[in-house]
C-alpha cells in the first residue's frame, strides 16, 4: 500500500474530473459532502437492462461503472463557488489492464488471482490523498503485485504530470 499526497490540487482535480487521466478506472463507490452528502454505489444494476442488453458485453462490460461515464455526474456534485467538505472515490483499474501491468514486470502471479488493483482518492477540503491497494480472491503470501501496482501508478501519475509526494 502506498499513500501519496497531491501537491498541485487544481491540476489534479482537472485531470480527475474533466480530463481523461483516470478513464482506465471503474468507480466502485463514491461519497461527496457539500451542502448535502451523496453516496454512490458503482455496481452496475444488470436488472435495469433488457435480457438482450445483459448479454451484450458492450452494454455491461464490467461489474462497476466506468469512471469516464461517472465523472461528469460527480463533477456536477462538486463544482460550485465553494470547495466540497469531503469526497472519497474508490476506483478499480479495469480488469484487462491488470494482466498487462503484471506481465510488464514479469510477475508470476496469474492475474485471475487479483480481484482488483484499487486506487482510493480522498479530499478533505484542502488536500487530496491517494492510496493504493490490491484485493485478492484468496489469501496470498506474495506482495509482488502490490509493489508492481504501486510502481505502475506512480509512473503513470508522473507521465500525466500529476505532482505528488510520498507519505
């Protein structure tokens, strides 16, 4: 697990809420506290869709909502004259990218053992904090995927010019 404090909040918020830097993620959950508190469960309600749509992998490709589809809604909750009191977004890297990250570092663990590479974004009204995590389907002794995820994320943030400092 890695904790990173964002050092340029304005740039980060623009990248997060209006840019495409976080489009490789899915939204597992969100909480936004402004004048009101909003919570969002990112699970896709498959029963909402027709049986034909449920079978179409383009309509429901993931268990969670794509960040690129949800960020506009969340931006609408956050924007205004005042900054939010708080928000928390729990993001999961899209599953097809997990195997690519592991393979690039020659990791022996099969990607099917990893439930999610998680990025939690918290904002307390003045600072943004990112924390990483790895969720597994079963208990594993190896911490190699955690370290690979931490390294991949920090490299990605640097390539996207998102400034941070390690905590």
